[in-house]
C-alpha cells in the first residue's frame, strides 16, 4: 500500500536513477528528429522543442494524481473497516491482554474463508464475530483494486502489518473479538486512515508545486521562442546589434533557470512529509523516492525539466553567438 505499515509514514520504493529517462513515450525518437543537421534552424528547433516541452513535469503530475487517488481510496477503506468493526458485538474471552509479537503460524488461522480458523483451531474455531471481522477486512482494505497487485500478502499478514501484530495475534488466539481487540482494531484503523490523509495532503502540495514550476518554465520558454523569432525577423543591416541583444537576454533566461533549480533543490530538502522511521542510508529523499521511484521518468522530474529547458537556451545562445561572430 502507499503508506508503510501501521500509521508511520514510511515509504518503501525501489531505487532508481536520479535523472535518467527511457524512450517509452517516444522521447528519443523526437530528440533524434530535433538534432538532425538539416532540422536545426532556430525556428524549426523551437517548434520541435515545443513538442517535447515539460513532458517530465506533466508525467510527474499525472503520477502524483494517480497515487493521491490510491491513497485516498486506502483512507476510505480503513475508515469503512473501522466503522464496520465498531458495529460488531464482542465476545467474552479469557483475557483482553494481547501478546506483543506474532507466534510463528499463529495468525495463519485467520486465513480460512471468511476469516474462519482452520480445523484444530480450538473451541471457538467457528466464532461468528471473527468471521465478520475478516469479512469486513476483505470487503474494504483487501478489495482495493491495487492492493493484491502491489502486495503479495495473505489477509492475516496484511492485518498484522497494517494494524499491528498483537491485534492479529489476539484474534487468532482468542478465536473471536474481545472488547480490547475491537477497540484496538478501530483505533488503529482510524490512525491508518489518518496517516493516509496526511500523505494525500503532502502529495497535493507536490502537485501544486509541479503546477507552479511548469508555469514558470512555460514563461521562460515562451520568452526564449519569442527572442529567437524576433531575431529571425530582423531586417538586413541590424542583425548584429539584434543578435547581441538576444544573446544577452538568453543569458538572463539561463540565470532564471539556475535560480529555479536552486529553489527546487531547497524544496527537495524540505519535503511536505518526512518519514517517522529511518530508511536505508542510500535514500536521501524518501518522499520523492516514493512518488517517482516506480515511474519511468527521472526521480527528480522538475530538475530534469529545468535542465532540459536550460539546455535549449544554451543551444540557442551558442547559435546566436556563432551568428554574432560571423557578422550576420
């Protein structure tokens, strides 16, 4: 699921490259067209780059929106599970105390159909309350479309991982739902829902920032294209002065990209959500690893997008500099 087990906001996402991207969306083919010697003129290059513009940021925004939807679905599932468990009558058991760990094989008894304990599970093996608890978990959390595709877990393993091993052990050991076990299930389910609410808010902040960065980059790129278009339309006899002016203005746009990259770097160092539990030392920014690690694009899409726009500006500036040196 999108939040690590329990209510701790820890993300477990595979490691990926920082700025690498593949050619799955036709990027490499388009870039090959853009760099053909016969195509690279100022106007044509601007047109091709317009087709490529902001793919990293837009793909990142789409990924964030999908993940936020999944997180909200998980939040709703845990809230529904808590509501259903709260409405189940409890049964008297020997004790409400629960162990702190999961004995080997103890929780496997929850994995029968409807949560029924397997044969040999004791006198309460067919307890209706236990079946109702597990049925509620199947109907809510485990029914999420992405759950089984993302986690290869049994119902009992999922319950223990999400809501605590002692809770699952109490159900397996007691063969029913004691008052203490019900309180723990409801409380921890609501905490799991609350953790996902926080995560959804954090992803929403990232989506807003992606929108802001794209708007800024769009402004920079529009000004770049206008400068190049202006230079192409300059009348004979004034080309050199115009080229010098455009060259200087392009330098200012490149400096804006540098400032934007530095600002994004500061955002990366101050994420909207910080895990409560330390991850592997190699994962310096777990929130962004969580969001972008599984995607086909770069782990830091905004920085990659800024680098691409800045590279286009430098390419244009070099061409304008060549034009100035040639006196035309």
